[in-house]
C-alpha cells in the first residue's frame, strides 16, 4: 500500500507547455510560429519536462526530510510543554510539620467533566498559616506592608527604595514556624507588571548569577539573639523573580543586636538582610506566603509494559524484527526511561551515529512511541524481549487551567496520611506555560525568523542586538564604540523613572560580557562596563506665579529637570544621548514649561566629571551620561501690578 503524498502541482507536461505557449504573445509580438519544428517551442518543451520532473521530486519531501533539514540548521520542533501553577495548601492542625513529597498527584476540574492531572514539583513542609506581619527597616526608618501583602491592588518594596546594605525585611509569625520541622518554604510573588520582560534564554539555562548577598536569620521571641537560616533552595534568584524559598534552621547563633523598636517581641521573626547590595531594580513584591508549592500538568507511570504499535503486530512471531516500534498507553510523553529485559536503553535523536550494538531508541513524544534500530544502526531487541518504561506524560495547551478551577489531592505522598484530615487547595493564579508540540511548518517558520537574528558580533548593530538580548537581564540601553581594534560596550540596566542614574552590578556586567565573548571574533578586544555619569548640581533662581506659591512647585521643577536628562527616558523619550553636551538654554526652556514658573532669571550648574563652558553648556566625553546629584530651587512669588 503506497503513501498518499501531497501534490505541489498537478499539471502535467502538456498543460505546462500549452500555458507557456499562451504567454508568448505577451512577451513577443513577432513570435508567430508555434509548431514543434520551431527551436523556441523545442526549448519550451524541454523546460516543461524539467518543471514536471522537479515538481515530482519535490512532492517526495516528507516531514522526516524537513526534520532532518531543521536539525542541520540547528533547530528541532519544540516538544510539548506542561503547564505549571502555584497552589496554596491549607492544612488541618494534625498535618502541621508533615512533608508532602514531590510527585503527589492532584485532580483539577473547570466546571466540566474533563479531569486534568497535575503533580507537585517539590517537597513541601506544612506550617501553620500564621504569617502575621511584614515590615521593612532601612535608613529612613520602618515601613509596614502587612495590608499590602497579598492585596491584588498593591505591591511593596521589601528592602526599601534604595535596596542598600543593611536594609532588612522582617516577616512576623504569631506561632513558631519551626515548631514541628526545621524546614520552612516561602513563596515570593515578584511584582513585574510595570517592568519589561527579561530577555529569554535561547540556548540553555540562564547564566545570570546575582552579586547580591542576603543573610537569612530567625528570632524565636525568646531573646535578642538570632539563629542562622540556611537557604536550601532559592527560586527567586536573590529576589530577582517569583519563586519558592526553602529555609533550614541551623544551630549557630549570631550576636546582632535587639529587634527594632517597631517590631513586637512577642512574635517569631524571620529577617532577610542585605549583606552585599547590587539590585539594579529595587525588588518589588506582591505577596509572601507559606504553604505554597508549584504543580505541573503531568503524571508519572512506572514499569509499564509497552505493546507493539500500529496494527499490534506481534514481533515475537514475525521474522522481520528491524525498526520495531512500541507504543505507550498514554501520550504525549514528556520524558521516559526505556528498558529492554531490564537493560536501560538510551534515547537518541536518530540512528545516524548508532553502531549495530548500541542500545538506542528514538522517542516520538507526540505519538507516544519508541522505535528501535535495524541491526546496522542501533541494536535490535530479541524476539521475546520484554519492553518496559518509566515515563512522565502530559503537557499541552489544555493544561492552562484558569485561576477559578477546583483542585484536590488524589494521591498524597510523603509523611502524610489521609486519616489526618483533608487538605484544601487553592490556586494562586492560572496555570501557564502549557504548549502543544510544535508542528513542522511552525518550526520551519521559526527557523527562518531565527536566521535573521545576528549570532556573531561583527558590526556595531550586531553588538547592540546581542548585548540587549543577554538572557535573564532587563537592559534599558546599550552604547557601542569601536576604536583602533577595540570595542567598548556600555550597558544601562532598566530602572524605574525615579532612579536617575541606573548602575549595573558586577554580576550584571559579567553576564553581558560572557554572552558577548561567546559571539565575538577570536581577535576582538571587548570592554563591557556601566555608564560614566557626570553628576550635576543645579541652582534654579527665578519667580513663580502667585497662585502656585503653596502648591509644591519644587517637585514640578525637579521633575522637569530630571525627566529631560534621564538616561533611559530623557531628551526625545529614548534617553539622553551618550556624549551629548548639555545646552543650558535648552534646559531653561524645559523648566519654563512648568505652569508654576513665571520667570527664570538664572540656572547655575556645577558638573562633576564634565566641563562647564561660559555657563552656557556642559561638555562630556562620548560615553558619558548625566545624573542629578542635587537641585536647589530659589524661587519667589512674582509681584503683580
């Protein structure tokens, strides 16, 4: 039985030739002899034959050919991906201190008969739901965020506006979170609605390792001494993103003074203290919660015996054993370990590099099938071999269930027992990330788009693009200069508008540098650094309109100056140009646009790192930007006749 192949063009030789003849008068009025003896007609006959032949050959290209082409250009169709969701567990008192093991199964429904299976990704130690108070202590004093924590309309800065050394986040509990266990899991929901998405990873895991150092400590309300908390796992990457924090209580103590006066000594406090600063953006948090774990749209199966695929041919009674294909009971497959008579075989992309005795197989994730070799490329299993597999199945867009879905545990693993009581489960958000397997056509389109992206830094535009797309980083601007074989790259991290001089941390620059150096030419000399800021001290003198005398005009004047000079949003909205001189008259014009300003008599500027010329302009080098060190406003109400 032959395969049904798609036809790119169903016209045969005679039809192609007749269509070509009909087009002749449109191109040559003098060509009137369309008989076979005419040499031009003979050429058309040859071309029609070639067209028919090439069309037939192209019709033989299958998806396997297209997959091979994608592999040759460094691409593969994306496999199905499971959706994930963060869920909060509300335990009864009898389960406090017990551990729910990773792989515990949940059933999810959305008001229909469809049941979605999820599994927990990590262990979770249950603690009392007693998070009672959240306080930030910084150089300006203390700020209470208890009402903002978990409020959909609010977010807060856990380490203050400046995220400086010594700034601390205090989390208060009304009962001891370590009463039944030495482990505590906290879920941090990072607020990024007002931030651009960081550049995604394109070729592996993110390599950004923050230079921020945080110290976690615990005070058990018994004295003024603190116990050290060891970070077992930090899914927040030092408060750069949302994730789970697992803390372990250890015995060592530090003598770090008393609790701040604002904090109640009757509560049990966990403190996170900035030991080494370095956040480009002060961390922003929607909520910190306990008893939260992530779950994925997946289910695990162990020791399933696979059956022959297709028409269920029994290979043990069939003389042809090559290319045996076996099917899983479930699909799509996310991961699998396949055994032949107890021997673990290894999954490969294809058999091209397999020797006759290599224990290899090819896994089709979407169809849920494994295919073994033919004896030349890959070992052939014995006729009576037993094929088993441990695997995980699931994934797809259907797993992106809404936040209104109903969740319940169906198979609890770990040190918990259903007789202890029932666990209530609540999703914190909709499940996201579920994706069906990518089609060949979609993968080809993605490969074509990808070929338009620069992967080698040659031109200055290449440097800008590659720098701006460093995985995991939010980069506001880049500047590139090339001089005498040396390339200088200046990186300005993204920052909120009220930060007038964004500075990259050492780890930020290291990530950019490593990403660039993997893509530069061997002999290139590259320097990556943050911007050099010329610090300005300004004194504004003039008069204001009487009706604005008590309206807080100082902040309006300050905003006019800082917004004009801002390195990310100033000047034309794209940030102050690198190396552009500051013309005093232009800045005066910006100040006079403020409604409160009646007349501007003088604008005095001191530039630290720049050159002030005759009080009319400030000159800087080509890589410099401006930052505001201080603004003094000497404005008096204008007199009206």
